[in-house]
């Protein structure tokens, strides 16, 4: 199946032609990544970054989801976790240790706001890319990886092992070469991302979880549903 740009912005080179070669997809992904370094939620670069290298992977994930009742419901109802649909005040009132409370504290502790971007959804693949990006912050909560430079790379490694996303591997390679501030020595970085990758392999697929139905559940219970192994002490 061929994948074209979900959206495009020609002046930035953000356009993916139908049936593009691997080289073209990689070039577009790198251009999108450079835009995202400055504007993480850019409404063109963000979905295009995923679609350029991972369109076929998300198609395969859609096919896997369609084999289960829960997966078919997810794709049929297309729930959203856009910032406008999340009441952080109400979630913050839930008991400590619950997913909702931990999610609300995540934003207050990091001084950030929930994801908000007008992604165009034309089909199930577009939707699953959108859902994946909307649940990124929840992935931090359920995996236990922090939002510093190392924690972000650990989460990307977890996702690479869990979903097989090439974009996550590209981000890890960029970090290994460019060495952004906050990363540990190279040997420690490699050890950490390898452990996160293996942890992701051992877990259930992150995108299948209906997080919005689990706000009152304990974070540990959600981790158990996803079969996420405990974090190994540093």
C-alpha cells in the first residue's frame, strides 16, 4: 500500500509524493525532524514525520487491531486525547497513584500543556498516527521514563522495540551523533537505550490501550495490563 502526505508544506520540503522511494522518505523525515526540533507540535511536520517512514508499520498495526474487539472499537470510534478534551483539574482530584492523577501531575511538574494539533484524519492509518502522538505523554507515565534528554531517548527506544517505528530509531541515531545536552556518556547511553528497547519488546502494544477509560485505575494496574516489566535500577 502506498502512502502520500497526510498534509504538506512545499516551501519547507515537507511533501511526500505517492509511491516515494525509501531515499525520498528518509529525506522528508529528516526535514520534518529538523522542523520538529524547533516546533514539536507542528501540524504538518509531526504527522508527516511518522507517515514518511512508518506508514506501512501503522498499516500493519491497524490490521492487528482489527483482529480484536477492542481494536476494532478503537478504530471505529476514534477516541481523542487532544488537550481540549482533557480536564486536568478533574483528573488531579483523583486519588494519588491513579493514572488520571499521575497524568495531571505530569503536566504540572513539567510545566507543559496537553497535546493539541489539528491532524487531518482520512483513514485508520492517519488516525492511529494521531492517537500515537496524542498518547505520547501517557507513555511517559506508564513506562516511568522521565522527560529529560535521556528519558525521552529511553522512551523512543521503548517505542522502537514495542511498535517497531523507524522514526524512533532515526531520533536515537540523531541523538547519538549530535549528543544534545543532558545525555550521559556514550557507553551509558547505549546501555540505557538497549534496556529500554528490550523492555518495549516484552510489553503489549502501547497504542491498543484505551487510556481515557482508565483514569481511576492505579498506574501499576495499567502497567500490568500492558505487561511492562519493572524498571531496572540505574
